[in-house]
C-alpha cells in the first residue's frame, strides 16, 4: 500500500475555500470507497466530502473551524490507487437525494501520492455550525475546548463556559463593542445583498389584502388526522399562477445583452431564517405541483434549511423568491431582491383589523403584500398587475384554486 492524500476538491459555483466543520473519521480508522470523511462549510452550504480510497486514515490536515483552500491537503491514507468504478464521489451530505439541483453537481476529489504526510493534531468533534459561530462570536478557540457532548462533541454550554473563564463573554473594551466574524453563508449573503442593491434599480409596491376567506378555507381543509395545506402553500400556488400571467418576473436581466431572460420553469425560492443565517431553498418546477405537493415542498425546504443540507446548486437555481416575514412578527418590509432574480414577494402577519365590507365596518383578517421588482424589466403597471393577481386570489381563494 502507498500513502495517498486527498486534496480539498473543487466545490464549484466559484467557491475557492471551505471551513472544516467536523471530521467524520479519525486517525487509524479504516474507510471504504465513497465513505464521507469530513463535513465542510462553504459560502453556499454544509456538505460532506467522500473519499475515493479504501484504506486506513494516517493524517487529518486541519482542525474544526480551520479554513482550507481548494487543492490543499485534506486527509491522508495508507491505500492503494483510487478505486475504479466508484460513484464519482457525489456530494453525499449536501442534500443530493432531497433536491435534484439543476444540474446535479458531482464532487470529484483530487488525490496525490505522498511519502511523508504531516497530519494535523486531532480536533474535537463539533456537531453544530451554531456552536462554531458562537465560539467565533465569543473569541473562543474551539480546538482547545473540552467537549462534554456525545463522543466528545463541543456543545453550546462548553463554549459559554470557556468564554466565561477567559472573560470573552463580555463586549470588547478597545473598540466599543464585540466583533463577530461572518460565517461562509453570511459572507455570501452580504455579497449578494450588496450586488443586488448596487446593480438592480428596484422599486417597491404594496397592497393590503383581506385574507379572511383564505383563513376560513385553510380551516375548512383541516381534518382530524391531516392538518391540510398551510397558508404559505396557498400563497405559493397564487404566486405560481401570477407568474404564469406575468412571466417577466420569473427570470433574470442580462445587462450585457440588454435582454430579459424568462425561465420556462418556476423554481420557487422560500426565504428561511436558519441557525446559519438567511437561506433560500428552492421548490423546483413549482408550476407542476398540486397544492398538497407545494405544501410538502415548503415543509421539506424549511427542514433542509434548518439542517444545513441545502445544496449549492439549489441555492442558485431559484427564479423567484417568496418571503413570509409575518413569521417574524412584522407587518411589512421592503425586501432586497435575491440576485440575479428580478423580483421578490413578501407577506406580513395576518391581523384582525376594521375593514369596510358592503358599506359596513367589520373585523377582517388583513395582511400586507409587498412586491420588490427590477424596474429595468417592466413598468409599474405590470408590477401592479402581478400583485393584484395574487391579492385577488387571496381574497377569493376558492375561485383561484379552482382555476389551477
């Protein structure tokens, strides 16, 4: 057997580095072909890297929390040559079975033959990106923290104790406040927001809608053993219908060719606030789905965001974004368009408010829709037409769903 070193693979999507979240194997472990050996976090997602070798681990070239560049040594083995006929080293931990991101990206690790690998010292098992983010916020070296969780995992409580022991649980004194480095997802989001605001001449319109009938319909669809589709699924169905009538909002703007590029599929992004930050998982080909299927798609997307298993391909596949900021307890928002998309629709919380119905003041369930769009692709009348289509569907949901 010869000494083989797996290099950090090309992660695609223009990504050039990744941060080690946790090792899934240790020195001396025997590994098999395509077995996941390390979990890394990129600016797009948390993924597992598989090995193209079968053999024994002789060195880990990095610790949890350390950032490596693509092509840097990752892990060494006593092994033969890479196994023929393998799976191609699929990104097994990045939600490949949950969402067929377009197109499916295959991660092909590179390997080198070495004679004297210098493995890094063993690192503690860190099971949650939240724990790592907390350690960075508190200024704690997580590799020096003794974990009390399962298999020696470092927990939130471990980090808090370490911060208290060093006095780093208090704001920094020299610069007037605590410095909190952005994680990979945060850096990517910051770049996306900046580019969106710098390049897109956006405009915002909003409308108050009477959602009373929609809430009543939602309640009527409940069953003792089935909660039925949620309000967000109904709104997603109305958005898909609106994009069918106004396809200009389902695509992107090509500034080089000065062209509007419309997508044939509605890949509906759902904005989700996760522990790692704002994530927008995608429901692919939403225009082909029934209302129950849309509801399942939303639930699965939220779960992927919470688990950190959203793929990088999925994060870039969206053609339109829907944001339910009512979950945050607010009534309205002028959102930032998810570049390179051209529009985003949001809904605030639904509240009991006085409303005029048939010349009488009644208590109705009112919500606010806000629509932000790229003014290069259309004028305000077109944007208003789309918003009114969605608003009318909310106010007359039975008729709108019957037309799907």
